[in-house]
C-alpha cells in the first residue's frame, strides 16, 4: 500500500422501511423482512402502482423540534435523523474535532420533491402569493448537507451529490477523496430520499420501470428472479461517519471498516437504460479494485445494485462475470432492494452500512423473493436466507440513470 491517507467508517445511522435505527434495520435484513407495503401516507386512487418501501412511523420531532421539522422536507428530516445516529454511534464530539476540517457530503437523487409538488398545487389553486417562502430552502438538493452541518457547526467541505441512484455511493467516494487529499479529517456522508409521493410514483410508473404487483407487495421486489417486473420505490436515509485513520485511532473510535477503493465512470450509452453488456460497469469494479490495490480473487462478497428490473439485473450479472468469471469463481452477492425497495439516491448508503455490518458480524443478508432462477442472472445471490461467511473485503455497486456508475471497496479493520 502507498503512504496515502486512509479513511475508515466509525459511525452508522439508518432510517429505512425495515428499521429506524441500525440494530432494527440489520435484524430485519438478516431475517429477510420485507419493508414493501401498500402506500398509506396519501391517497393512491388512480395510480397504476400503489406500493412502496414506505416509512409509516417516522416522527421527525424525535430528532428536532416541531418548528424546525415544518421547515424541512421529508428527505432532509430523514438525513438529519440518520446523521444524528451516526454521530452518536461514532462518539465524535466538538472536543475531538476541528470544525474547519469536518465536512458533510450527502447524496440525493431528487431532493425535496414533496415540497415542490405541494407548492405547485398551491400555485395553481391560489396563485403566486400562496407559495411558501420556505419552498426553495426545503426543495434544494443541498438542503440535507447544509442542515446537517449547521447543527454541530462543521465548516469543512460541504456539498450535495446528485447522480440519480448512484448519488450516495458517489458522495461516500468523494468523501474518501476529500480525506485522502487532506481537505478533511472527518466527513458525515451518505444519502437521503423521499420520493414516495404522487408525482414520483406516477413518473416512474409511466416509464414502465416499476413492479405492478400491487396485490402482493411483500414479494414485489425480486432482484435476479426470472419473473422480476421492475423496481419498487422506497424512502429513507443512510449516513456514515468517514474518518481519517489516525484521527479515528487518536480518539479511540470503533472502526467498522476501511473504505479502501473507489471508482466512478459513465456508460455514455443512454439516459435511462444501462449499457447491456456490462462493459463499463465491469470496468468500474476493476478500477475500484485497482484503487484499493486488490485483485478480484481477494473479494469476499458483493452488495449489488440489483434494482429488480429485467435489464438492470442482467447487466450487473454480465459485469460480474467480466470481473470474477463464471459462477463457481464468483463471490456471493446479495440485493438489499429486495427488502427495502429502491431508495434511489440513498440506496448506496444503506448498502455500505450493510457491508459494514457484514464485516463486523461475518454474516450477509439474503436476497429475498427468489422463486424462479433466471439463466441471465446465474449468481450466488444468497437466496432467501442469511448466511454466515467470512467477509474480509467487499464491493458495493451503484448504477444510476444518466449512465452513472460507482463502486466502493470496503475491507475489515486491520
């Protein structure tokens, strides 16, 4: 390894359809619990799709006062709750932190979509005077990063990453680069999303991107299964504390894993469809491994993007074959979206948290809803039941509309 600065994960925070904290989320993931259900937070009459990975019992006032909550979109509320968990888990405090060297980089695919929909309705119904003065600070995609930083007064690098479903993975990767470059010693990073609103569901449904198993929500999300018919939209947030290794050691922090590799590429093929042969996705994984100074044979496990779409899953499996060879030589993989749905810009953060916990506990969560094998997805996807196994080094993949690809490499602490 070179003498470059190293970055480790020292804190985790989750708001997800299967749990509003890390222990509940991980217990649900290992148990193969589905968080997909009929949407109840709004009237779905007239919608072709009425299911989602909905968080039904989130109370923002657990994490902030009612006045602040009213001034924040749901995606920012999620991000603050997850960030507070991660900060608490890491044990970091103002006494152990130079605020000028502490940053926040958070990803989101669409930002405050709910606020935009609400205020457009007000505009059309009552005219411009009815539009809230809080519209802009609530809807802007960088609201999560800005609001997280305000609370502890972190004055280092702070920005949003918006690359569709790769947003959180890119955010974590860019945080790694900020630490390596010396721009920061600690970064709060991850992703948040709250797209489960009428316009969000209608937009994806009319693209024919979503599963229409409205009568069977538990089994609607089926990554790798032959009968998969689209993804399921989810909501929530995942946040980690990424910290320079010596900084973490100096304050006695618990280390979950090291982020030792990162790569980002573009298919340059189509604005929504993946490059079907997986050539660029494979190159992304190879570049991330090169960045980590590792070879494919050293990878124990892959937490896949696997949205549950016919083309997306087949592309990723083709890419895995290009990197690792055929199934007997491939590491096991699993798809978290089978349980939580697709959290768009937040999905990569939840995947990284799952990898951290797999490294810690030497267990990997299953890909649930595996009923009919698909020859195009001939991978060991840890079907339906969790597995105890050695996890030393793992990849986490994310691929987004726009052809955005991102891969992170995580290894167990020394």
